[in-house]
C-alpha cells in the first residue's frame, strides 16, 4: 500500500473513531480535543487526526478556536430556539413538497427505513447501542424527504441552518417512549406521502420536530440525565 493510501486509511479511521465518540457524548460540550492525545489513543500520527478534526468541523460536531485548538461544539438555549424555529419552517415545507413530488420508489425506501428502525426498537430501545444504530437510519429518512422536495435551494438552506450532528447526538438520549413516538411519526409521514396529502405530511413533520425539540431542551437542562 502506498504512503498516500496509508494516510487516507488512517485519516478515515480517525474520523470514524472520533465521530463515534462525539455522537456517544463521551466528551462534555466545550472539551478541547488534543491532537497528541487522540493520536496516541488511536494509534496513528497527528496528521490524520488533524485531517479528521477538520472534517468534523465542517460537519459541525467540533469547532476550531483560533490560537486555542479544537473543541466539542456546544449549543445554548438561544441556539436551540433558532435551530428549531428554522428547522420547523424548512423541513415542514419540505414535507409538504415531498408529498407531491416523491417517487413511488422513494416512498418505498422510506417504508423500508421505517421497518429497519422499528425492528431495532423491537429488540429493545433501552440498549444504548441500539439507539445509536437508529441515528444514521433516522438521518437517511430526513435526507430522503429533503431530496424528495425537489427543491435544491431548500435542501441546501436546511443543511446550513440545521445541525444534523446535534440531532444525532441527542437521538441517543431519547427515552423508550419517545423513541416509539418518533417511530410512529415516521410511519404516519410515509402514509401521508403515499396519500399525496401535503397538509397531513407537513403537520406530522411539525409535531415530530417539536417532540425532538422538547428532548433537546431537557438534555440541555439536565446534560447528564
């Protein structure tokens, strides 16, 4: 394997390892991530760790502070209000458009995602690893709806203002009943899409987002709870 391939493999390994720890909330908000310490724990040099941190900064999981280093991104109450106010407007509208524009194949994929998430929950949502397994499926579900809106500017705006990493990190903090409610919202959204009913789809999306907002506010008030 060439030197460049070795570096690429190490950087990818560092990226996934650090991202996994961030999504599991292993570091409190504001924690500085030291390249030397991370490199030692991962068994790689500092260069791939630096590359991984840059990539994570672009995704919004960490932030780089000039002359200080890279730290875990945190959100205050105003941040949450702004994020979810905009998210409701943008994703609610996306659901309305998607109900009219999703293909049958895309609706089928959304159904499949519902089934995959429900199967995980059926095995026991109290297990943290299972909640973590739901996160990428949940992200794919919402991404498909944005794509299904067939509005590229809307999708781009949503990615700019909605911090998906924040959503992923919080998903692991849902209580079992909250997870079941989220799954029910997903299933009803798919039914609204299949019925080509934009008002129904938008209303369920708004209820779904508001429920998630309530979890985030609780987590902020009790971050170790």
